[in-house]
C-alpha cells in the first residue's frame, strides 16, 4: 500500500517499481506505469495586454499549423503574443506577429523560423462570417491565448474593438469599483463592518 501512496504523489509519466505490492499496478511484478496526463485546458501562453487594449466582443477557438519544434517551444512557454494579430487573406486566416523562440535542441532541418506567419484552421463558413463582421464593424482579430487541448495546440482568438486612452481609464476605474464592492460584501459577511 505504500507504493500506492507514493504513486499518487509521483510525477506524471514515470515508471515505478514496487516490490511486495502485487495488487496494484498494471503487471503482477509490481511495476506501476503512470500515464502522461495533462489537464484538459492547459494554457501555454496568454496575451494579458490584449484585454487591456481592446474591448473583447466575441471569443472563439481555432487550430494552428505548427512544426514540431514550435510545439516544443510552446510547451516550454517560449512565445510572445504582445504584438500579434490575425488577418484573412484569400479566404484563409493567418496569424502574424507571434514570436516563438527556437527550440534549443532543434538545429538544422528541425529548426523553425521564429516570426513566420502561421495558418489558422477554421471552417470556411466561420472565416466568411468573421470576414464580413470585421469589414462591417471595423473590428480586430487578436490572439488571447495558446492552449493545449487533447495534445493539440489551439489558439483562442477574440474579436475586439480598440480602446482609446479614456476608455482604458474608465475600464480600470470600473474594475476598481467592482473590486471594492466585493471587498465590502466580504467584510459584511464576516461581520467586520
């Protein structure tokens, strides 16, 4: 039973040998192999500045075409989304301005270009609908986050309208008021006021 307790705490993707515990593990010899488990929505990188600079109107998810070394770099958190944007060219959606640092162990043929445009994967109807809405309402497509879902990298995109300096100040003031209201409600519940 000690091995079962250790297995619960052990790191993911490791192999453990347990002698004397024949009732646990995948084999009678006491070998316990923990599978590679990740949480269903692992956020690899997020663009926090986008929520400050843009009023987010709609959020959706898209696939992205990457090479292997880019996925490795994303899993290591080596990505910058600050100046990134998406655009529609010839009926295809492209992500520009994303910098994915080179993976340190990929050299030569396995290396990738750090600032290349990357193709986003959406259904044709979705691309046409977004293209019409962007043209009609003068909106921007901004990547909010890279997520790992079921072993595949997805991009969380947002339709947003740019904020001016006064709009940013109003949003910050509104957030502060909400935070203060929550604090006072918490104090009232605790009986401090």
